């Protein structure tokens, strides 16, 4: 692994990560929603990256879009008239939610690979799906979901969610650290833009890396690498400074500006230059 595991262990397990740039049109969003990230307890830090709280007050229906990242989420939400903890498998589709009134939700964002010890089977099997946790994990999620949605106390919400996760008794899995390190490499190195490059750094064949990512992440390494480069482009759009899109496309490993535009539009819904004006 060329030292990736060692470097990964040096990063504080208590530092919430995630990408704030995944929240699209953040200036507009700030008028309606509030977001808070909370680090997990040490007992769960090997599996959960951070807990996230979203509260909103919307006089009119408000539609928020988020760019899906290579991670599974577990969130307290209403479903068919009752409170549930819903497992959101990794989605390739744009994530859109229409918010009304005044309410909140709380979720856990798992490390890439971190949901595998809870699910105890391929994370690829839940990709693109939203399923109540009790149906997947064998432990009724309704009481905890009701508790989370009934209070405005964020620490109490986090404690309830962590109690549910701890009761599932996930086993430590050294492969999770390996996957985390590889995904972090793809996230942080803007010069990494091909799955073959990531396989070479992992000293694995591309086929082996694809199987590993499908089992633990829920999508192949090509999707993961491209998604992080799209998030890099979104960060440039959010930066407030003029963007030379052709130069950025080259920097991020796209063949040309048109290639970046197509990839960005497929995820966000508008070309990057148009999105920057809106955002």
C-alpha cells in the first residue's frame, strides 16, 4: 500500500471530514438550512466519519441538491407516516430533497468501507437504494428514529444514534482502513484522475481494485475518482474568484473543457460556468 495505511492512521479520527462543497448553491441554502457536523465517539470512529445535523425553516417548499459522495449514510427521516432510520446506499443519481415547514434530521456518514462491518455483505448490494435500517441490519430502528426526530438537542440525537450503531456490534475489519486510505488518496490528489493510477498506487490489478471497491464502497474506483474531481470543480465555483475552466479541466485530468462540462452537468444539472453564476 506504499505507506497509505500508516499515513491514514496519523490523521485524527476525531476530525469530521466530508466535503462542504457537496451542498450545492450554498449561499441560497444558508437562508433556509443550518448544517452541523459532529465527530463520532472513539468506539465508532473506525466506522463513522461524522454525524451530520440539518435543520431547516422553509416558509415555502425549498429544494436542496447535494452531490453524492462515496459513502453510505444512515439518517432519521419520516417514511410512510412513521419515523425510521434509513440506509442510503451510495447513489450515482443527483440527491434532491424538498424541505417544508420547520424540522430537522440527523444522520451518520460512514467512512468509505465503514458500513461493510454493519451490513456484513457487499455494500454494492445496497447501492442506489434507500432501505429502513431494521430491514437490513436486524435491529428495530423505529424507537431511535422517533427519539431523534422528537428532540432539538443535537448531543441527545447523536447519543441515540450511536447507541443504535453500538448495539449492532460491528467487528473491526482491517480492510476498511485500506479502503479509506485509497479513497482519501483519490480525494486529496487532484492529479489522480484515472482508476488505473489508483490501482498502481495500491499495488493491485485494476480488476482486483474494482472488486474491492464494489464490496466495500459500493461503486468502482473510476466513479470515485471522477466524483472527487467534480467536487473539486464545485469548490472552484464556490470560491468567488474568476475560474479559467479550460485550465481547471486540464488540472483535474479531463481531456478538455467540454469533457469537464459534460461530466459536471451530468452530476449537477447545469454546466460549471452557469452553475458558478447561480451559486
